[in-house]
């Protein structure tokens, strides 16, 4: 058997955890190392591991805004890291904030979305024959949007924001495929003032719970598409049954 596939996971606040994506990667027999940038918000950890030691990098969301000057001392080094990842042709998946930083690393930028284009809750995209992932439902929570440069493939744009884009072996999402009830419950506690009047924290969590199984299946399909089709990790998803049974019991 060859060397085990390793993925570096970059999270920002501890509450913006890998959740479903982290679980699925481990179920696929992949070794996951987590780097938390803001474990101590007063001392952001921008001493990132050497990405050359990994087969792919996945970066997650944040409560920060990419353009906030107070966040730039740690955002700018991460953007530089992502630019280096792209230059190395190392597979990268950026989720929400991680996708926004990818857009900036490619020469785009992030801006505040119009009030009508801010999205919190479950969304379903228009289906298309060439859509590489399920049309939905997906959970989303964003008040910003990415503006992409030329030369980036937009795979999904729902009219409110670019939702899925790709440049070579780098992929960004605006939605949160990793979201589950437990993860979002923490976001609801931390940011109740960001929830619009047309919904509520209990409604968001109830919708997530009612769609728990399909959201997980959708996330599995996205992760497997990224690993196999984007990253070219041919054996992704083929961990032996004993390993999977062990993970399921944990």
C-alpha cells in the first residue's frame, strides 16, 4: 500500500470547524491535519505548515470579512499562501471565506453584497447537465460576494453570488457544504444579529435537521468530486471496510 493521502485543513475561528467535510475526509481514509489561525485572536497563527507535505489543502469559513483592515494582518499572508498553492498546482478547496481568499489570490476581490443578495439558509441551484455537484439543497451564510477575474470557470452563479468556481485544481464555494446542525447552532449563538427578519435561528436549525441526510449525501458527492476529478486522488473513497467501520464507531 502506498503512502496515505494527507490533507491540510485551515480553519479560522475554532467555531468554523471542518464538520461534515472533516468527517468525510477521515472516512475516506485520509489523514487530516488542522491548522487554526485564530485559536488566540490576539495572536493569529500564520506560521502555516509546509504545503509541500500535503496532497491537498482545504480552507474554511470565518466570521471576519476579507476586506476588513483589522483582519488584513492575517488575511494577507493566507492569500499569499493560497497564491503559492495555486502556483504549485496543489489541489485546493476553499469554502465560503476560503473561497473568497482564493478569488483574491487569483486577482479578484471580495465586496459587501447588496442586502437583497445576502443569503442565510438552504439554497438549491438551477440544475444543469454539466453541474459537477448536486443542485442542492446546500446551506449558505454570507453577506459578502466574490468578484472574479477573467480566466476563472464559474460553475454556478445563482444571480446573487458566484457559488462555485474553479481555476485548474483550485475550487471555491460560496456555500457551506460542511454545515450540520451542531456547527450552525454555534454560529446562531455567536451571530444572532446577522440573521435576517425573514428567518430565525430555530428555523435555520430545523431546516438543517430536516435535511440532515440529503445534506450529508450532497457533501459526500462534492468531496468525492474534488478528490477524484479536481485533485486526481484516484483512490479517494476506497479505504478498506475495516477502517470505515472503525471510523463509524468513533
